[in-house]
């Protein structure tokens, strides 16, 4: 007979209500997937009707409250908000407070500390003067690269890797096209991501221009009619003579349908953590060409599930794309290996259990005598 774990309540603050953002979906997925482990979530922060409905569908409550960040000029208002949060916490009585982003001394974290409630937060870059450093008991990352800056800081003992909350069923649920895509004319590489410089799209354009028999590129994300970097990439493509090989598509939700048209997934990031888009591509059996940077090598095994190239190296990127463009058997072999790796390594249920176990350790430590709390803060 299986004994159900005792209930544990988590108050989770999100700083965005945009359901297109991975961190927001992670919060919702966590609420749903950790429920069998006895964890009950209340989501607060930036809320919309759409987010409230989705939270309810996932079994989470919502609360109309959001934090203020610390500032000396706004100290009186900040202090009032801390007191308001303290009153809310005493009423709600959560076992753990979870911040989807730590921010700069959010009032909720300060209030939780005053109420002796443990605080966890999504890992971010270490900032020595951030007041949150004193209040957060565990900084959570999905891979070692995500917590790298914290591991080289005084917060190293509080940095924890839990894994990904990737859900393959979400990709399968987006297999119907929102709107038509251009028909394939050649081997197709697909880019999915933000249209920002750190994603290396300018390097990708140069790589396409260097290829002997170039593939076509479907670049999906952001707003390609915008000024700034999007316009710069389009101009580079025109100058390089590859504009006709690229189809620029604004952000859309039908990720599964887009990836189903791909022969290669390409992500030439200059910096990155552990991109969800790579896991999505691997789960569908698509070989990956990506930069050897951040947490990407923890996903892509070079020469096995895809090809890794140095960030910013258009010559090596062109060579990797050419290899896969020219060799369908190699694409199939790497795609099959990537699918197997994603199925074995990217288990959202296992990640949710890791979160639940961390929450319970912190809650138990908070209830322990004060002399034991430092030892039990994060645990192993």
C-alpha cells in the first residue's frame, strides 16, 4: 500500500504572465507535475485572466499580490510592502516561497525571511550587493552551466541543479500548423528562438553564405518587421546574397508543426543556458547543430546527437551544416540518437520530484532547532 506524502504548500511568484515564456510554463508545469508528490501551489505576481485560467487547469490557486524590488529612495514604500507580505504569509501559511526570478531584493523574499519561511529562486547571475543573497536558501538551475556564476561565489553552497521541466506532450499538442509555411525546396534548417544578438543569427547568415550547396533556413521568433537587430540580420542576408534562402517567420505557437518540417535544427548562440528548443528538436528526432557554449553541451553530444561548433565561428558552423545537408543517413542516425537521449534524460516527472524533495528538506530545516538550520539548509 502506497502512503500519500503529507501536503506541502508553496507560494510561487512569477514576474511575467506571458505564456510564451519558458519560465512561466515551467511554473505551471511544476504545479501540475509536483501534485502527486503532495505539493500544492499558489501562484502570485504578474497575473492575467489567461494565466489564472491556465493555473486553475493545472490545479494551482492564484493570489492577487506582487513584490516590490528594493531601492533606498523607495524604502518607506518597500517597508510597507514587506509588512503587507508578512501579513499575507501569516494568513496563507506556505511552507516554502518560490521566486521564479530573484530580482533585486523582492519584498516577498524579505517578508518570508522575517516569517522564517524558506525561500528558493530560479538561479540568476551573482550580484554581490543584492539583498536577496541573505534571504534565499536555494538557487535552482536546470544544469551546471545555469548555476556556474553562483558556484564561483559565496552562494555556492546554495546552488542546486534539479533538471528540466520539458514536456514532450506539449510539442505533440502543437503539431497542427497555425498558418501555412513555404514549401520545402531543399534540406531545411530551422532556427527557433528570440531575435537577439546573443542567439547568433548574424553568424548563421554568414555561415549560409559560406556553404557550397546551402540549405534553406526557416528562422522563427520575435518580430522580423522590427527595427534593430531583426532589421540588421535581414540586411546582412541581403548583402550576403542569401535572402532568398531564408524565410523569416514571426513568433508562433505551433512549435511541433514547425519542427516537423525540419531536417536540421540550428542554434548558433553566443551565450545560452540549456535551451528548451534543443530538447524539443531532439525529442522529435531532429539532429542539432549548435554552439559549444553554456549548457548546450549537456544536451548535444558532439558527433552523436548533433554537431557542436565554437560560438561566433561562421566557418565551422558552415562546415557542420554542410555535413548534415549532404548526408541524409547521418541526419537520421544523429536524430535517432537525440530522440533516445531526450527520452532518457529529460524527464519532467523526475525533475518535479527533485523540486518536491528540495522543498521538503528546506521546510524541515526551517522547523528544526536554529543550530541545525545551516547544516540542513539545502542538503544533498
